[in-house]
């Protein structure tokens, strides 16, 4: 166990879920009659972090490779929804070609997002994410940066409900790992289709008591 006075306690940990339409959310979190365009606002009432696929922004647009303008509008609309809030979106752009991702960063991505640090483009390609044997819970992790800001992303791939004692150990390991990676911010995403909501809520509670 990491000592209570360890510098790893300086790590700011955010917890969230993979996908606004994650089954654990649609089955156990959202009201049954909630309109589609209210999902993000409802989610933000409880959580401060979300991992979204870019197709979630453009699912009604067909081939997302066709129109840079439409994609830019969708990203800017998302940014406008969260600007000024204590909320972070990690937008997975792995399904886009690398050249297109570079274009998003250089030309389309909202300039103000560089300062607010509320919206990040995450690319899982090219081995950027690696399995880490240091963690007892199956996860993938990636270090990402933009405009001098360095964060860590921990993507929890475990499909089962995680016991509280294991979540506590995971949080301790993340704090230590963040210290070794010399970063102060860790973003922890739960991806399980059935248990993401339960695991995320439990992790938030446990971390608040540590």
C-alpha cells in the first residue's frame, strides 16, 4: 500500500464511462423516456468525464469521411455544450485516418479548447495504448498531451463487476503510476457494457474516502 503522505496523492483522478449509450447507462441510469439530445446533460449531472466515439457525434450523418465541415460542426457543437463546465470529453478519433486527425487538430479543433482543456482528441492507433502488467485489473493506458498539458488515460477493459478492494488497489497503483509518469491528472474510463456504471460509481466513492 502506498503511504498516506505519498506525493502520489497529488494526482487528480477523474472517473467516467465509455459511451453515452453504454448499455449500463441506457438500462440502469437514464430515464426510459429521455430525449436523445438530453443524454449528455443528464450524464453530466453525476459524472465529470466521458469517453466518446466520434461516430456518436455523427451517427445520423452516414459516412463520416465525407464532410469535414459537418464533422467540424459536430465537434464545435459538442465543445459549446461543455465549455465553462467542470467536465471533460475524451473523443476517440482512432477510426479516422491519421491525416484527417492532424487536420482536426490544426484547422478544425476549437482553439479555445486548448486553454479550457475540456475536450481532447484521443488516438488509440500505432501502439499508443499498451497493456500494463503492473495492474491487477485489465486495462489499457496512454499518455497524451496538447499545448503543454500532460494527462494519463486508463481504459478499464475488465467486463466484470470489480470488487471494492480491487478498485482501491487500482486507484493506489494509478496514483503511483502517475507519479512515475510525472503527470498530475489521471482519467479513468470504465468500458464494461453491463458493469461500467456500477464500477464507476464505486470507484468515485472509494477514491473520495482515500
